[in-house]
C-alpha cells in the first residue's frame, strides 16, 4: 500500500470531530482538577481534598445521598421493569402515552414538582368535593427522630426525576433482546412468569438496568432543588452551600464525584462484559 | 382417533377474522405444513395451538385432551421461532436444558438429555458456546433441540428457515424432517414457501383469507388442486379465460382456439359458461409423432429463459402467452425466438375453475 493511499484512507474528519468532542468534555474537567490542586499558594497539592474529606458533614451528606440513590434505584426498577415489560408484551398501544409521561420531568421543572409535592403531602388527605380529611400528612409521619414521611416523599420525587432515564434505558434494553419472542419461547418450555422475568428477561436487560441505575445515582447525588426545599441533609445542598463559602473544596468534591461516577461506569463494564454481543445474538 | 384435533377454530381480532372455522385432524407422528400467503391465518392458527392466542370459538385437543383454555406453559408443545429466540445469556447446553430444569429433572438426566440432543443436531462441540458465537443455521438447530428436549407432544415450527440463506435452508429442512422422522414426533410447520412445504410434509394445509382451501398430500395439492387459488399458489400456472363449447365432450374455446379437457373437469358445467382454464408449464411439450393426441396447438416462440435445471419457453397461442417448461440437458435443441411450432398437452392437463383469476 502506497503512502499516498494510506494518507487518503486516514479518517481526518472523523478524528477531528472526535478530538473536538473530547476536548469539550475534558477541558472543563481538567480546569476543575487544576483549580482544586492550587489551594496552597505557589504549590500543587491535595490540601483541598484533605480539608473536604476531613469535614464530617461531607461524609454524612454523601452517605445519606447514596442511601437515597440506592432506595430510588430499587423503587425505580421495581416500578419500571414490570411496566416496560408488560407494555412491550401486551400493551404496545400504550407505549406512546407512557413515553409522554416519562418525558414530563423534562417539561415540569423540579421547583414546580417540589412545591406540588409539599402542598399535596403536608396536609391530610381530603376527599374531593367534601371537607372530610383522613389520616396524618405524609410530611408529619415520623418514627422517633427519623422523618419517614419526608424520606418517602423525596425518594418518590427522585423516582419521578429519574423516570425518563430509567424508563428509556430499560425500554431500549428490552427492544434489543426482543422480549416478546423470548417470553413466548420460555413459556412454551413450561416457564412460569417468575422464572421468565428472573431467569430470562432480567439477565438480558442487565446492562440497560445498570446504565439506568448509574444515571439515577448521578441525578440523586447531585440534586439540589428537592433536597433544599424539603430540608434534608443531602450532598447536593451541602455542595451548594460549600460553594458559597469556599473556593477550592467544592472543586475537589466535584472532581471526586466525577471519579466515583467513572468508577461506577467501570464496574458496569466489568460486570456486563460481553453483554452487548450476547444481547445482539437473537 | 386423531392425535391433534382442531374443531371449528376461529379467531377474530378487533376488526377482522384471522381464522375462520378451521377444522383439522393430525395423526401421531405426522408432519403437516400450513401453507399460504402473508395474512392468511397460518401463524395465528399455530399460535392458537401453542396457546399464545386464544380462539374466539372452537376447541383444540391433543391426545384427546381439551387444551383450548390451557396456558402455553401447561401444554407440552415445543415451539421453534423464525428469529431462533435463543436465550442470549445462556450457553447452548443451558438453552437446551432450560425446559428440563423447569421440569426439575435430575442433573444426571438433564446432562444425558442435553448430550443426546447435541448429538442429534451434530453440535456436540458447541455445548459451552453462546448463541452469538454460532451461525444462523447452528442457532436454529439449537432452537430445535431446545424445543425437542422437553419431549413435547407436538412440535410447532413457525417459518424456522426464513431467516437463513438458501443453501443452509435446503440442508436444514432435510435435517428437520430427518429428526422428526427419527423421533416420530407430530409436527406442524408454517411456511409461505411452497417448495419447502411440498418437499418436507406428509400433508399440506393450503390457507387463504383465514380459511382452509385444501388439505392433501404434496402430490395431491400439486397435481389435483381443488380450487383456483391452490392451483395458482402452488407451482407455476398458466391461467386464461375461456368458454365451455361442448361440456359432454370436454371442449373449451379460447380466442378461437379449441382445447380439450377431461370429463371430470366438466362436471356441473354447460355450454356457454365462462370459466378459467389452467395448465401447468411442464404439461406442455413440443409435438412429436408419439405425443400428437388431444391438444395440438400452433404457436410462435416469444422468449426463452434459462433457469438452471429447467428451460422456460414462452409461446404465443392465438395472441395469449403461455409458459412451457422443459428439462435442461446438454443436448437440448432449443427453438429460435420467432419460430413457428406446435405444442401439445394432454386433456388431463387442462384444469377448469370458476371465478376469479388465480393469485
């Protein structure tokens, strides 16, 4: 092969767009990292990281947000997987409606959502067109010092915020493996619904589930509006407050959350190694 | 008593009847194909036997037991899908053993059966492979083994070869038939490929618009089609409009040219009736001293097409083009385009139908 033909075959434009795209994402990240390392005048070091991690409130808020994220993921998966599965299997005509519903969190801002949630759940349930009120308001439901009602409310709010990402991930995963035919194949072999979902469907949408879970995790850990207005000690409001009073520590924590997200993505790659190929083989 | 019986089975979807009054008896060990164009109801009927669709009316029985209302998982029928439907997360051996595991067979029995099935489909070395590591033909063989591993009472195959290339299709259809004979299993095979149905089946059910047009052996379906649709759908057919000239002597007229048909074809018809006259291309031949009998027709050679084992010659008889097929051989003397010749066909070759033109 001649040098000229090699040059002709080099995909110049592909590489140019790839490099421009990569720079768009990497430059701000690099700037954040660089800034976070310059806390000490005239030196590069990890002082901002040490101080940020030394703050007990960081660990508490991050731990709390992680717990909320896990709860949100569990509720989302429990709600969305059977819904998406059933729509693919039995109610394909409902798909457009459900897709529209899942897009609503993009249309309705979180600030509207939180005021709506507070207004509805901070007063007792009222029977429409009457003045009869039933039960205790959800926000008043406490177990000792644990605000059960508020925690239920915020997880429910996060499930709504994560809905577009989780639903789309799961639905795409199910489309890739043709769940309808796989279900029928399993049924003809005598499998019960439980076996079909646990042994056939879930393993084949595992990659999609993990992607949805990762996005949900990222949304919940960084969320500020809902957590601030419901007055809960989450990581988002903590980072926001820290940013108002400190310069270097928020950058250090932002970069750390990026690393955690990447680590999660790496775990997904490890856990689902070869899944893409397998899923395509139907 | 028949092994699989469908009695007056109908299926109505919201706005149309997919299957109408379907009646069929299938004997144990028989290989029956449902043949018809897209939308004729063949797959819907198969899915009703599998339990994936519920009949609007009628009953389905296997070995005398009414399974009409039974869930698909409780029917003990094996199903092979067009898209293979292998579980991508499981190896070949796990796929084949899936149904046995559900039936809680012991590990030893399961392993023995999986090995037996792998040997039947000649994929002994592929037990630990994943579906994506196999070719399309291999995947479909695994799907067949998986369906057969549970020892189903009936094996259902829904266009299993449609996604494969022509060569693999030929070898796999022979393999499917051989395995079905070896195991003596009752099989229902859905296809829109007439050659596939003719080559593989004990009997064929030809369907159109949700109804059975004809049930018969491949020989009966091809040589003695009962309706104009069957005649047109199975094989190639020359169909023209004609008029009954003399029903007693089986004489027909097409654009001034006279054809003679058998007495059988003239039953219930009288002179002046407008009918459809059909002749298969291979029933024509050039006139020789030996075959000069019933229908000797003047023609002009219009076109000659080489189709491999067959040469198709288009001849014009009284302004109408007819296809004539003759077997290819290296010493075949072909006429030239524009030549005048005489062709002939026996009176039994001239089939007569009422109604619309064939499909």
